[in-house]
């Protein structure tokens, strides 16, 4: 059966569409603006795309926008959501509304389409780990949810958007008997197939191109994009998949990343502190 991928222009979604096409799926993919040829050309060039990829327009903030996209689909991968940390002047309209209202728009469309059997939602470890209880040494698992009040206190607006979106999705799925599984990846890295620079890749690039004079004093979880995409497809194909799946390959401090980068790319000016 046909599957739908939302936000197909994105970093993870492009890899997901590529992998679904390789596996023989017929894919309908949503993008914001089909007229922006430079944002969709790489999708049309994927192997199998000319036979089995259909691109349609949908916008997270406009109600009913996804209704046509879900029509005739048996599976939905909802990846579209704004992901940025910079230039946030109005968190509600820039991040929270598209994440939360957008997710509900997508899920409502899945219910009205009638044929959707399973939804795989791309959530994040952002929706899991931001909690006062998360002290060094704590064992974090899939039962954890980030605390919205704490996110507001520390002004972690992207984190808040993902937390509220996942919570709203679970409430909606339960009320409407929608079979949903979430994939909650840590920071995702891999080769870029899309022409734009996404936020997790930018976190590495700024250590190479001279933008950052120092590295952040933080240890984050990291995971490869191919693993994240496989997790999405497994969650869809495996009838036993349920609930949330954290996707983290390892936790690495930025000092180790900087060390590694300076060894791999001695010609670049990687920060040493
Ligand atoms: P990208 O920024 O590359 O992709 C985001 C996608 O969402 C783009 O296709 C973008 O469209 C779309 N989008 C944003 N706002 C809207 C809107 N208002 N209406 C319609 N579409 C919209 O991000 P990633 O691939 O990195 O992230 C994809 C998903 O994975 C997100 O849900 C993110 O929260 C999640 N995630 C990412 C991680 C990472 O490290 N990369 C880690 C954990 C979770 P357009 O191209 O037109 O802007």
C-alpha cells in the first residue's frame, strides 16, 4: 500500500523517502511549496521517484491541508516540524503552533482518510530528557517525558514544541483509536541529500567553518541518519512495534567531537576550548 511522508524536503525525510523507494513502496510526500524547484529537485531524482514518488503540497499551519495527502494511504510518517534554535522572536508562532497544531492537522487527516493503519511520528529525545530529574548518572528511558514548565523556564522553545506536540499526538491517538508509534532520535548526523543545511548538521559545521570560536560545554546523544530511517521503517513494518523508541547511538561531549574533527580535518580551524 501507499505511504505518506510529511516534510519530505527535510534532512531525515529525504533519507526516509529514498529508503522507502528502495524497498519498493509507493510514496506520496508532502512539501510546502512545489514551485520552489530547488527544494524538491533532489527528491524527484531519487531512484524510483519517477515511477513511485508523488509530491503534493501541504502546510502544517493550515487546517485541512493534509486531508488530500492522506487519502488512499495505509501508512503515514509524520516528520515535518520546525527545527531551529536561532532567531527565535516568537516561539509560539515560529515553533509551537506548527509543531502542535501541525501534528494534530496531520493526525486528523489520517483519521478522516479512513484507510490509515499506522502512523510513525518523528518525535525527539528533546521530548524525553528535559527534566529536573535528569541529573548526571540518571538512566533515561522511554517512560520519560520532558517537563514543559522546565522547558519554559530555560527557554528551550524547540524542546517545548516537540514535547507538546508528542503529548498532543498521544492524547489524540488514544481518543481516536489511531495506531501510532514514535521514534525519538537524539542529534542526527549523516550525509546531506538535501540542498539546505539542517540544524543538527549545522552543529558540526560551525565547528569547522570558523563560526564557533569555542565548543559548547555539553554532552549530547548522537545517531546516524540511516539508523534513524531504519527505525522508522521497522516501526511501521513490524506489527509488534508500539509506544516510543529512543534512538541514540552514543553520548559524546563536544570536546570529543572537536578533537575528532581536528584530527580528521587538520586544515580547518576547530575550536580547542
Ligand atoms: P529539517 O529542518 O531538515 O526538516 C524539517 C521539515 O519540516 C522540512 O521539510 C520543512 O519544510 C518542514 N516544515 C517545517 N515547518 C513547516 C510548516 N510550517 N509546514 C510544512 N512543513 C514544514 O529537519 P530534520 O530532518 O533534521 O528533522 C525532521 C524531524 O525530525 C523533525 O520533526 C525534527 O524535530 C525531528 N528530529 C530531528 C533531529 C535531528 O537531529 N535532525 C533529532 C530528533 C528529532 P521546508 O523544507 O519547506 O522548510
